[in-house]
C-alpha cells in the first residue's frame, strides 16, 4: 500500500506492522523493507523477480505503475495473451471472456520474443525527430515574427508617407480656398465702400441744397427765389435720379458669400473608408521536417540508385538570388553555408566585413557586422560558426548575436567546417586543427602541415576531412592520415571552397580556371561540372540535393538542383 509519496512494506503490513518500503517487486506487486528484501531474495521461488528501488520505481509514470501482473477480476496471474483483444488473460479469463478467441499465446513467450528494444529505439528516434522538428519550427516561426515586424515597419512608413502626401495636398487646397475666399470678400467690401463714398457725397450735396433753400426763403428777393428755384429743382432731380439708379443697377442688392465644397471631396470622405487594406498571404514553408524512422524505412524498402560515376551527375539551375549591397560597397563572398532549416548564410569579407543571412526565397533575414569573416559553417538549425582573424565565433541566427567566442592563433585567411560534433579549421604553419564545442580545451592538431599559405578551405563528411590548398585537393581520414590527393593544374588551379554530396563526390571551386569541378570519392577522376563561373564560396545541401554557388565580383548566388 502506498500514499502519493510513501510506499510501505507489503510483507510487514500483512503482519500488521508498518514499515517504509525501500524496494519494489513488480512480480509480487508490493513494496519491501530491507529485512523483507533479504528473505525475498533468499526464496527459490522469488529470487528471480526483478526487484527495483522505490526511487527508480517512482520514476515510472502512474499509468505504467498501474499495470499489474494479476487479473483484477479473478485475482489470478496473467498467463496468456489474446492478440484479438490485445490484452493479457488469466486462466479464468480464457473460459469466461476469450473462449471463442483463436491464437491465444503464452504471455511469457510473447514478452520474451517481442522486439521491444527496437520498438523503443524507434520511439526514441521519433521523439528525437519531434524535438528537432520543433526546434526547426521555432526557429522558422521566430524568423517569421521578425520578418512580420520588418514588414510592419515598412508598411507603416508607407502609410505615413501617403498620409503626409494627402495632408500636403489638402493643405495646398485649403490655402487656395482661403485665398479665394479672402479675395471675394475684399472685392465685395471695395464695391460697398465705393458706394458709401458716393452716397456720402450725395448726402452732403442734399444738405447743402437744404441750407440754400432755407437761406433763399428768408433772404432772397422774390425774383431770386423764382429764378433760383429751377436750378435747385434740377439738382434735386439729379440726386433723386442717382438714388433711384442704385436700385435699378443692383447696387443695393444684399451680397452674401457662399462656399460649396467640391463634390469629389465628399465622395472621398464617403467612398474611402481606409487608407489601405491589411491582409496576410501564405507561401510554401521553408521548414524541412525530418523523420529518420521513415527515412530508414524508405531506404530499406526503396533503396536509391547508387551513383556509379561522376559523369552521371547533372545540375539544373533552379534559382538566382541577389545579395543586398551594404553602403553601396560591392560584396566579396569568400564562404557560404546552407543551414539545415533552409537559410543561406554568407561571409562577406573584403569591403563590408559582415555576415549576411537570407531566407530560402531570397529575402534578407538580417546582417551582422564582424571583424573579418573568412568562412562560415552550419552547426545546427540555429547556429553557425564563423572563422575570423584569431577567433572563431558561434552566432545565433535568430537573435543575431554572438553566442560564444573561441580564441585561436590563426591570422591568415582560411576555411572552417563542422562535422562529428567537431569544428575544423586551418591554421597557417600548423595544419588542420579541431575544436570540440562541448569542451573548453585548446584545439588539437589533426593534420600537421608547416605550409604558411592562406586560403586553405576545409570540408567534413562522414569519417573524412577534405582540404584545398595551392593547386591541390587532399582527403584525410579522421585520424589525419592522407587517403588520397588530387593535383592537376589543368583541371584545378587556386582552389577555394570545397563541399561533399551524399555519395562522397567532392565539389571544388577552382578560381584559377573559373569553374566548379567534381572529383570522384576515390580521388582518381574529375570532371568540370559548371564552367565560366568565378566562385570562392560553394556549399551542398545533402537533404535537398542542392548546390549553392556564389559569384565574384557580382552579387549573384545561383542554386542548382543535383540529380
């Protein structure tokens, strides 16, 4: 019997004694104290039971611990297995519930002959695949969030610019309208002021005539009043005529200002409900999900056609990308890698001194300024290693930050590779060195070489290491022993990047001959695969069967399908 955290000894409990159990017998289905364990292991019938400690037993989930050896309905030990129902049976179960079931099997034999180790290994591999795929998805989704942020900033700037253009245009229209309004007001005011001035003059004349009439009526003689009346009548008539003319010619009409807003403006206000429409679009995912179990099953069921000759290799151009310039400087790609998640990473060495990260569709994912990136290699879905003067930096592609810096002595430009949990790089005058990422020790020398030249590139595949130098391509095993060496200046001159496909064919960028050359796995045969291309950086994605080739001095990157 047990509580949520304590198990008691079943043997002692049957004697009405309570003791904590320190061991568990799955066959007896009860806990055992140290004393009872001694008697248990001494019994001939019980000593073969697989007793485990309570601590280990607690590590099992409850649904596993609840699996019992005895039938809960009949209190008998399970002895058979019914494949029809997929459950164990005790002798009473067979007579009551499984009497018509065919093919009953002895449970002990079924358990022994079941390939549980292989099945559990398949499940563990599936769980590893799930973990890897989740990590790939996380990296992809985090990258998608970042690209959405960049898109939002871009479109926000465009919206603000449209608003500013509209504001500027409306400001001009407003200024013109106000000017027209002021001009019309001034015109009307001028007309009225002119009329008032004339009326003021007429008013003074009328007053003066009134004064004259008053004076004549008092001081003038009868003859003067008689003869002067006609002159005064004429002037009065002219004043009356002038006043009447003001009505006739419309000078006395009431003037009002009117303002009619252009109907197009109303139309804009009613018809345009938003400055823009925001929506989302989906495209094909860049994530390559892995399923090693299925892959192995496919390999077992449908073995791929073995490539018997490098002359069977065909390449087809499927994509051309352009690396964005930095501050108008031309690019100089000396190294590149295809990340397992599909991202393309470039070491831009001479002018820009940066690491360029692009998505599989050719869009820019980000840049990172570095001191002098010679070459770059992928570690996993999220990280790359960049070889620089006197240091190797591990960079997180999501955060765009340096995760770790390994200090080395190399000061001459050279390549870098990753394989078998090891970082490989070339140090002038010393040879090929190896770093284990999980350790902080100094690098160990794999291949001794006193050569002091620069631009020695490295590749690693399975149990071999490949290196280019001068006019030579050399293959070593992991112990540093030379397997083969290819040297033919008519074929390969000034080799740079080296990459290996899934068949161990070796691809080399021969800058002196402006070509991409493929060498057979034994190093005995060679063939020009791509001509008229000046490239320093190449890489192969063995999962997607793609060859990436950078070009100098242009900004172009060409991606080929290998078949």
